[in-house]
C-alpha cells in the first residue's frame, strides 16, 4: 500500500492508528513532520531504520520515501507544501534553508514546550473537525507548524544561527516583497520588478532562489494565486472583478491561470470553499 504524491493535498494531518496493513509507504514531494506523542516510533526513512522516542518532533526532508511498520495509537504525521507559507517569509526561509529539513536521515527535536494533551486539544481536534471552514483549518495547521519551528529554533539555537538580516540577497528579497505589497495588481514579467529594483533579472532570480528556494516567477504566481483564493473565498465579488484585481485584463486569461495552478476553475473553487470539507486524512490506493 503506497501513499501516492498525486493523491495528496497541499496540507493535512494523519493519525498513525489508522494503519490496517504493514509496510505502509509514504512517498511525498513536500515536507513532513512526524510527532510521536506518547509513543515510540520506528521509521524506515531513505533506507535507514530509525527509532524515535516519545514526545519528539521528527522533521523529514522533501522527496523522501518512508514507511512505518506498525500502528501507533497517538502519533501523527503532518505534511505540507512550501506554498502554504507563501505569506510567511521568515518561516519560508527557515523551511527552505534552515536546519530542519537538511539531513536526509531527518532531524529529531524533543518536545519540551507543550504537553501531548494540549497539542491534541488545541491543534489536532480543531483541525479534524468536520464543520470547520477549510481556510480556518489551513490557518490552524500553519500556526501549529510555526509554533513547532519557533520553539525548536529557540531550544536548539537561541541566536537563530541562520540569520540573514545583513545579507545582500535578503535585502533584495525584502525590497521585492515590499513592491509586491505596495502595488494593487501583479505583473507576471520578472523583468518588470528587476527594472524597478535597478538590478538584472538574473540577480533578482538568484536572490529569490537563495532566500525562498523558488524562482521569482513561481513566487509571484504563488502570491497572486493566494490573493485570488482569498477573494474567491471571502467575498462575493464577480470573478471578472477579481481577475482585474489580480492583474488580468481578460477574465479568460485569469480562468486559465487559476485552473492551471489550482486544478479547478475560479467558480468551482468558490463553490467548493463554501461547502463542508471532509475529515483530514491521507488518500491512498492499493498497489501490488
């Protein structure tokens, strides 16, 4: 039984007490964090067998194959794509470039900051609720991940060893993000922003890749897509007006852009966002 990338959403939480067969393999291109809770967990990660003690957060790097050979009553796995943090720049940097997801064998951080039952009550149970809006669930998940990252950083490195405040790339990235925030619409031509910053396109691309781990075009696309989703979910503005707010002169171009990057049309996304969301879980399929 294999967890397939194409069936996984951008974010979710999965309890390890739902395993019905052994050798359940997870193959996910995004980032994963295993929380053992009050269990001890044995994980097979990239051909390494690792024993993880209770009350541990275990950071699993992207594009890792891992499986857990037995059920665990309390342990959970949460996963997310980097786009979930597109509006949280410091966390985006720590996820992409910090210490958490560098080691192919994973990184263990002891949970000394919040008891298991409080995590269950404050994060897991609210996210699992069937009647909670999907946007609120997403915010709860990102808040939980942020909490884990902040407390883990403080415990392991109070000085935040990967500080980039004085770096040339960070300065360029900050100025670029400020322009995106100041302007009402998005321009999908990277050269437009390079010209405004009085630097070359190559310099801008290099800085954004260094700080955020993605291309400038992908970053702009992520910001525009997130703004579109917020407007579709939280307002009754016509799609035509939203397309203009994002930066498209033609509604059809916005329609194609949105469907290409989200898999659904703007109208389908708005309809789905207003419906009750299913219980969060891994989707999987049986394979030989």
